[in-house]
C-alpha cells in the first residue's frame, strides 16, 4: 500500500472525520466506534498529525476506549517503499491519553 496513515485501522461505524490545518502541520481526527453486530463497539477517538518535518504523531484521546485487539496501527510512505507497523491485532497496544510518534 502506498501513502497511508493508519492510527486505528479497523472496521468502524458512526465515524466523524475532521481536518485542522495549522502552521507547519495538518491534523486529521476520527471520532466513532468499533463496528459491532448489535450496536456500536468501543469508542475510537484518534488523531493523526503530520508535521512539515515529516514527523507523524498518532494521539489517542482520554475517551478512546478501543484496545487495538482487532486493529492495525502504522503508516506507509507515498512511494510505498517504506513504512512502519506499530501494532497488529494486539490488545493493550493502544491506550487512552497516549501518543505514538515516528
């Protein structure tokens, strides 16, 4: 895959996406829930900030309740020649009030 940011790659529902352009950075925020067959699952509240330096931060809000047990967290460069996988289907790999930077 080429050029993607995946702060919480999973099946989500009831998602709102916001974008904020700042000085030397852009932030995209997702607010929703994990998909559940009988209604929404755990809350997903995550943002990805990309800085002009190339730094990327994934931030998980205090209200983020999903644990990462069914999600992949990572990114790939635009050429598709490099990337980073921070976690894959690992419970406890994503916690509220935390930031993963790379």
